[in-house]
């Protein structure tokens, strides 16, 4: 099997915030770097981030301290975030955010000319003792858009080589399992190419499209997780899915937590501000898992609004037109477009909606991918040649529940960190692992499978079925027997997707082929999620079980590790050893 | 309802054609993007771009019953009278003026080239401070209506001046971005930026037709930005 080979020192797969922050670092280093993205980079999902980037830059509060941010993040993670990684993120954060300003990101400003910061959920001063903090740096409610465009502009300036609208379909490994690069398809021409590199960086984002209702872009199909799992590599804490409290009911589009940061609040059908009952201190700014569960309990107890009683409301009109139009202009647009509701006049119908994948490919702070010698158990080893940053990675800074505004910080801090580390490694001389023709041929197998398919079920129907299984069996509240049923349904879907049919086999801009390949990635993520969710017999963070309603620190104060080969769930230690501060010990988590 | 879609696959078609589809909307006021998804379920070979499905990524700019817009935030009721009711067809074509790769997918190369020509990145030669570069809320407000551009190309591909000179006239999107940096108090390359625009084509081919303003899905006003640059060029010339 001979296909064209393109060789680089490093390749980055994914053109969102994490990928472009990594590629920018490497482009500045002068090493030969390419960024492969299935969409033009500014179409990546980072563009949809609204409220901001949380970081202790001490603008809103001159005494703010990154250690307070660290405390909040550890608590928010329900204590399975790695404390060394969280320490690194919160400590390096200000430098990374100031760099973004220097690059031109149009942050909103305070009267002093500094970056505007707004309150977000789960934020506190003085290690939870000093009341609500305002730590989320914002560009109105379009922070992700501003960040993504700024990073793209800087990559243009620094000469990053882009392969836009190229789709990475599979990892290429040598016989020892070292990563040699990826197979990618030029979507425009249909040509398939082997990208060979010493370092392959996955920055492929999340996979919210495994659920029927999600805030995620249509492109969030878990391509990196899918490739890793097919390559036999493990994923960590993949059962941990964040349901954002405020997706617009029906449409799923995101309404930023910044709305509640600016003073908005949730009401049930009776107009009651119900969060006061569930989180008496933080109220509507409790962390997302807490707010999402509270909303679902209101709905399940019959206090939901609408003909089917299936949503609650986000009230904003009391903030006044001026605040709404200056601080939350994008939300006003989205509410009018997708809920036919003008928030200046009436509340927005909202419902918890799948938003973020806390789990992913386990890495260290340099982005190096980690596996265990025995699949789901054994000693930790690096996956040579493979790195992961951003949502696809599990460093883990988010643990069982991510705090709002921490994803953008995660992207820039760890995209940058991976870039710096790879640059250093390349200088010292990194190995280029060489695949055999058989290795490449193996990585091409699933492309061939689709091209040779002659009959079978259609791709959109199978995708819908998968999404509804995840929605109905692995939602905000979970239960053992229901999840077991879901696992069985996914096994059946795996069988059927393996025999599904691609009816259009043409080459130029064939999006049906891409959707077929994406469907297989959705399946990998869904199955890993299902098995891990069934296996974690406790409730922690976003993972909430009727049959195991309590946190079980004795057995589950750890990461889960899903091994795709044996389909087994193992455990991995959480890091409780930050370098410069004392360990934050697990305690009861209340807001 | 009836949907008529521009089809062209360079592998099999000698020339483009319009293909008719029948879609059941159950009377709902769906977005044009939802209709495309329903058509794709019937005919997987019909290609289009899409990503965020909420009007912020700029992937699905297309010509909808004669007017450029984003499929994901254009409800049927806003396309034209009678479309929602099924009395008139929904007619979808690729953005005009750019080469078609396949179906509704155009080659955006020329559009991106013009964007890159304006050096769309902050330039400041003074050493960066240890914190952010300070900017007053008033100075920051000058970027509103500029930085929100999503590069969907609806404006430039509705501009007759861009149709005629897509290589020499920068077009409304690129000029809006040019002004975004000219207006930024943190940028110090004003003179260099202006001198690059001071020729008969780059900017001065704008004839104030204002199609760009009428189609911009984000409600931005490239014509006004172009006017500001004109004023800066004039002041500089005095």
C-alpha cells in the first residue's frame, strides 16, 4: 500500500484554541509544524465559548490570588482533579492571559483600562471563606470567538502551515505501539495522505454530539478519542460529562453562565427562585453539576414550565436593556433567534444540556499521553510520539466537574505547555518512529471498509439512534439497570455500524464519507462513556447515580481508566501533591 | 415543501443543475440548515459546510432565495413570503462570485487571501508590559461592530466590486478587519496599514452599494468602516 507521505517535525490535529495555541508556540520555534483541521480554524468549537476565561489576573480584585482559583477548581472537580496540574494551570494562567491581550484579544475593559472580569459559578475568595469572586476575563459574551480569531491571526503572522479542511482518520503506529503520525483525507480532493511526524498533538476537542441534546457544534464528534481508542489507548474519567444548566430548551444552544454572573437567576414555573433552596450561599452561582441537578429536580417534581413541564426559565429582564446589550449582546441575539424570546422583556426557557467532556486521553502537564502497562491496570507509561491538549485531553484539571471559564484557560495554558515541551524535546533530538507498510495499511482499513460497503443501514439514522441511547440512558441522573440496558444497546449499535453503508463514494468534498467516519468516533466515545459510567459505583461531580447517591472516597477517590481492548475499567491515582502549596484535602462539597 | 438546490460534482457533472427535493417540515418554522439536514437524509451526496449551527462560526454562508445569509440562523419564515407555507420553493445556491468546489461548497481561497493582505493581527513594536496593555472602555468600544466578524463571506460575495476585482479590491470583510486594527489603541502600525490601502483598487473600488450591510448576518456595517478608513486616508493626505 503506497500513499503520499508528508513529513513534519510536529503535527497538530485540530484548529481550536488548544491546537492553535500549541501550533503558535511551535511555529515561533522554527520547527517544521503543520496544523490539520477538518474545518477552517475559526469554525472550530472554541468560537462558541461565551462567558470568558477564568484567571486570577487581579483586575476586579487587586488582592486576588491564583491559589484561591486553585482551591475553587479542586473543589469544583469533586477532588479528582490532579492538584499538580491545577496548580500549574492557575499559576501560569495570568501570564498566558496577558499574552492573549498582547496578541490583540479585544477584552472588555474596566474604568482603569484593565481586563474586565465577571463572577462565574463556583468562584470564591480566600479559599471559600471570602464570598463570591469575579475572576472570569471576558470579551463581552463572545470571548471564545475573540480568542479563536486572535490565535488564528497570530498563527498567520508566524507562518504556521495550515492544512484546512483535512480530516485525520486514524493514528499510525509502529509494531511497538509508538505513534508515527496520522492518516488524513484532503476533504476537497478526497486524497488520502500519511502525515509523518516526531510529535503528534491531538487537539480535537470534545464529543458532545454523542447526546441528542447538546450545546456542542455539529463537528464535535470525538475524533481524537475515537482514534486513540481504536489504537488501543485508554481514556480517563470518560463517564464525566458536564450538563450545562442553561441550554435553550429545544434548540440546545448555549446561554452563558455569565448571565447569572451578571445577576440573572433561574425561576421555576411558579416564578420561584429555586436555587435558594438547593445552594443557600452561592445560589445560582453554585457549580454547574449542582445547578443542573437542581433544575432537573424542579422539573421532575412537576415545577417545570411549558406544556410538557420540561424546562425552567432564566430571568434577565431586571438587569435592564443597557447591561444586557453591552455585556450580553450575543445572548440577546441567540435568545431571539432560537427561543423567539427577547431577554430584555421575558425570561429564556432553559434546560440542562450536554456541554463538556471532562474525561479524555490521560496526559501529564506537558501533554504527553499516558497508558497503563496492563491496559486498565499496571504501571504508567508514556505513549511515545503522542500528545493531547484541550478538551480531548484529561490532564486532569476538571476532574468530575469543570468550573465555567476554566476550559479556555485549559486550552491556552496546556496548548502552550505542550508547544514549549515539544520544542525543547525537538532541540534535544526526538525519535521519528517509522511505520511499516503493513502499519499504514492497517490504519487505512476503516477507510477501505466504507469504500467497499455495498448495502446496509444509513448513517444519519444510526447516528440518531446512538444519540437517543446516550440521552435516555446516560443523562444527568443515572441508574445501574438503565445503564446496563444502554450498554447492551450500544453493543448492538456497534454491530450494525460495522455493517453500515456509505452510498456516496465520490471524492471531491464528500461530507457523507466524513460523517461516516465521525459516526464511528461517536460510537467509540459513547461506549467508553457507558461502560465507565456503569462501572463507577458512586456519585461524584457530574456523575450522579440514584443507586449510589453518595460520594465514595474510600473506593473512588481516583480516576477511572477505560481500556478499549479488554473493555475493562480500572483505576488510576489522583495527584494530591502540588509543588508549591499544601494539598487541598477532600471534604464535603457544598455551595 | 419544495427545496431547490444547486448541484455540481466535478467528478460526474459536466455542468451544474438545480435539483428539486420534497421535504416534510410538519409546518414548523425550521432553520434553513435543518432543511439541509433533512435533504441530506434523502440524498447523502448533497454537500454543504456547517459547524456551530448557531451563527458564530461562519461555515454555512450561502445564497438563500437570492440573498446571502447563514443557513443556521435563517428561519424559513424570514426567507421570503410563502416559503414557510410551502407556496414557494426554498432556493439554495452557493455564495456568488467564488469558484464552486461541489454543490453549496465554494472555494474561499480568494476571500481568505484578501483577509491575509490586511495583516489582520495586532502590531505593536513597544515591549509588552508585565500585565495587559491598558485600554480605556471608550477606546475598547471603538472595536465593537468590528471584531465580531465571523468570516462567513456573505458580504464580500454580495459585493459587485468584489465580483469584478476579487484579486485587487479587498472587499468589505477584509476592509472591516483592516479598520478593526486601525481602530485599536494598542496597534501602532497605522501608517503602514494606511499606505498599503492607498491605491485605486484595495479600498477605493468600494462604491457604497451597501449590499454588505444588508446581508451581514451579524448586523455589522463594513461600509461605515470603509468610510472611516477613507477619512483616515484623506486626513493623512492633507
